[in-house]
């Protein structure tokens, strides 16, 4: 069996392993490439392209190509191709199969530490776990991306503590984490935006190029899906070039007209300034949350994720924080840190110990209750949060006592909600239901107002368990890992057959 670390990215995915000397290194996919585009193209019935081939096919088959699927993890989005139903988990499984193809082609069983954004909630984490199972991986652990990066940067196992802000701007997601590193890594607070990443900078650049082409030729090719898809690939390259060059000329042709559009770094930074500001808003909230926990300074910033290479990022953070900013191996740091963790969990000796960190809750959890205090009718509902964002993990013994509403009530419906926005809110619409069950077998003559004890527990792996108990009868309900919007056993078997029947090409 091979123990590896996998950065399952929004735009690119990477696998790494640790050699006999304890050094992490990227493992190439079946094509010998160090990165695998997180793109899947359902080119024909029974046949799919994954990775580079799928990315290249996007301009030709835009309606049959799926990209940025990581943003949909934990949702109930369904995709249909050739009468087959697919989910974010099954599409992600195809990507994982491509990433690990060099190993599985040799008949190896892959054991993996797989990374997830720090801001992923329980549904997204469960969905990632399901994708790994569909891909045939043995999951050693799901670890947050900033923790993996800190391990790779060698910020664990040190004598002196320092406070580090990990700024992780990937292709499709952004998160930021404040950690106190030293002998151990302790996550203080985390924040982020699963709908923001380098792909949004690409889209802004596409809009700019289309506008300039219209100005120069009088033609608007914005409705041509194939043209826009190809221009999006070009925009990604232009974005990367402008990290080292100050100007780039983009040749464009459509409808018999041609134009050479010049883009300079200053223009690019101007049209994306608000996107940078969105990341800084997350950082400011993060610093406020860290200050509430007694951490008021940042000694260093670590830039992670390929999109953090853009000079505008370091400049904005330097102006905001005024502390040293480190950019080293941003494309591979997360995968290499995960590989160090995988080697340790698998029992392999590593040159530096990949100390697991103390992490925090990424989103609050609560119980849907009938508000009989402010609404005597008992019809009003609110979410009473029991576990709060940035509480240290694991969470045990967080209890809430509620009461029955009716005399002789024989059952109680238990509905658990997760915070959906950036701040906790009691409004049900500002949360999303993730678990539900029914406590039954209550005594026949139980009076209204009888207590029901609810216990919340959240493990280091981000998995939630709820128990509800009626003290007199000791009737008990336990709900664990039955996450709504994530695959059940029947779905897993069905999707496994669909994936197994596909001819996959890279």
C-alpha cells in the first residue's frame, strides 16, 4: 500500500508522497504531469476525459465539460450526461482516479490524507469522504489545507511559538487561518469564501478582453460558448504571465475580425481590485475572531495556492498587516504537507514530525426549536446554536435542554442546522439543515414542558454526532454521519456502477 497526500483542488489537483529520507515530493499522474486539471468532460456515451484532455476539450464541448466542481461539494446538485446521473462526489471521484492513476495502474492500493479548505463544513467534508470512497481510496484523514501547508513549511515541532496567518487563494476557493505554531500547531480561527478563487480573476479578464474586442471590431462574441471557453483558458495563462511580466498582448479572432488586445498589470489589478478586497474582508473578520481569543498579532503570512502568486496579493497583505510574507512552493505546499501527515499516520519514519494540529470548528451548529418564549403559540421557529464557529476541536459535552410542547407527546423531531453565512443567525433561512431524526417511545402521560436532553459532539475529523434523551423513560436517539445532501449507501453503489462502466482517458 502507498501512503500519499492529495490536494483535491478546485482547478488543479496534486498528489505527493514521502521518500525514505523523509522528503516530500510530488508524484506525477499517469501522463507524467505534476498537476491534474480538476476538469471532467463526458465526451460520449460510456467515455469521459479527465484532466488535461478534458480541459483541452472544454472549448469544443463546453456543455459536456464540468469544472470547478469543488464549489458544489456538499450540495444536492445533479448533472446528467447520456441518461446517467452524476453528483459532485462522482465527478470528484473521476478526478481522484486520474490523480492516482500512476499508482493504481501498478495495482497499488492508495492510502491517502486528503485536504479540504478550512472553511468546509460538515456536509462538504462528508462529500469529500464519499468521493474518495468512490475513487477506491483508503482515507487516512481529511486535513485542512492551511494545516497541511504549515506542516510543509516546517512550522511544527519548533521550540518557539509564533503566530502565522495562512492565506490560501486557490483556483476556486479562498480561506484564511490564524495559527499559533511551535511544538504543536494550534488553529485559532478560520474564515473563507468557497465561491472565490483564481477562476474569478480569469472571468474578469475574459470580460475585459471581450470589451476591448468589441471596442476595436464592433463585434461581441460573448454569446459564443466555444469562443468564451477558449478565451477563458487564454485568460488563465495571461493572469499567470502578468505575475512576472508587466504587459501581455492577446491576439483574438472571431467572425472574420481580428484584434490584438494589450493588457498591462495595472489594468488587471484595477479590474480585480474588489476581488482582492473580498479576501481582505475575510482576513479582517479572521483577525477580529482571533483577537477575541487573545491572539492580537501576526508574526508572518504564508501564501498558499497558485493564485497567491499575483503581486497584488502580497502588496495588499503587506499594507494591511505590515509583517513578513512568505511565498514558497504555493502550488505544492498543501499536497506535500498532506504527504508528511500520511507518512506519519501510515507508520513510516519521516525526517520531521508532521505534528497534527489542534483545529477549530469552521461553522456553527444548532438545533431547530419552537420558540414558545417569544411566541406563545409555539409556531415560531429559531436555530439555537450549541457549537460555535472557531470553538476548539474536538467538541464534547455541549448540551442543550429543550422541552415537549404538548401533553402526551410521544415523539420529538430532532433537526440539526449548520451556519450557512459568515455569522451565526437564529433565523432558519440563514442556516441549512444537515441532520434529522425522530426521538420516539416517550411515556404516554408525559406532560407538556418535560425536558429532552440534547448532546452535540464534533470530532477532530469534523464528523458530528447528536444524541437526544428523555430522562424518565431513558428513550434515546443517536444521529451520526447521516448528512443530508450527501450520498447514502444506495447512491454510492449506483454511482460506483456508473463510474465503473466509463472508459476514462486523460
